[in-house]
């Protein structure tokens, strides 16, 4: 066999080998799953995390959630109007700041002008957080005046809750502005449940179906 024929034969050998390898890979990829049907769908951040349905457990948990959300530490930043509420009696903010488009105030009356990244030392001084704000004008998320049923249904509605699915709603309990309610500064009461208990109730409510009470 001359050198030309050797090169030709070698080329055919590698072409055949590559074709076989590719074919085997394609067959493996297309083969059915013999472990019991289709492979389970991978969980993505956009999938809802609800794994069971228990309306009684869900509604019972929301009763605890509702108590916290209607406390001044939560409701004061979720008013029915565009002026935040203030104090344990939830009176209108004495400085009369208004919501603004992004929820952070308007013109010179910006929330961050008084509400610093951390609590200001002293009795009844402004509490702080790096992202202090009301909900934005196009998604006001009003708590004030809501019944348990109304509030529960609002919380799970992406058109009213900031476009959150259930997974994002679960994660929202870890938001630093939510947690700030349990660190309100001197002279203010904290919510009626410890944060750990509130978080447990929040998760129980959602993971059991996020049911709304009848009233």
C-alpha cells in the first residue's frame, strides 16, 4: 500500500470512528428514562414552592401574620393614603412627607434625609435602614383598613405585591426593611410576635397554600 492509500484509509477510519461516537451520544440523549418515567423538572427560582395544601394550617398561620402586619411597625409604612403614619398610635407623619413615584418622597422631602442607614440614637428619633421607603405609587400595598381576607389576597397577587410569585414572597420575609420592624429604636414598641415566630408563621402560611381567611 502506498503512502496516499494509507492517508486515505486513515482518514476513513477516523471519520467512521467520529460518526459512531456522535451516534452513540445521540442515542443516549434520546433514550427514555428507565427510572420511572420522565426525569423530574429542575426547580428554578420562578417555580412556586408550595409543596402541600392544608387550608386549615395556612389560615391559622395567617392569623399570626395578620397581627404583625397590622401593628404600627408594619402598617405605618403601608398607609391608605400617600403620607406615612407615625408612632404607636399610627398618626399622620408630622413632617407630612408624601409617597412620591418611587415611594421615597418628593423634592427635598426625601425619606433618606431623616431616615439614615441605621437608627439615629436617642428617644423617638428616626429609625433607619439603607432603603427606607414606602411602596411605590403604582404598587401601594395598603395594609391600613384591610380585613384578613383582603390582605391575604392582596399579598399573593403579583399585580398588587410588587410582581412577586410565591417563592419571592417567601424570600421577602428576609428583607432588611421587614426585619427593621423589630429594631425600631428607643421609645417604640415591637410587633406582637418575635421575628422568628413571625417568619415561621409566614412560611407556614405560604407553604400550605397561602389561603385567605373567609373574612
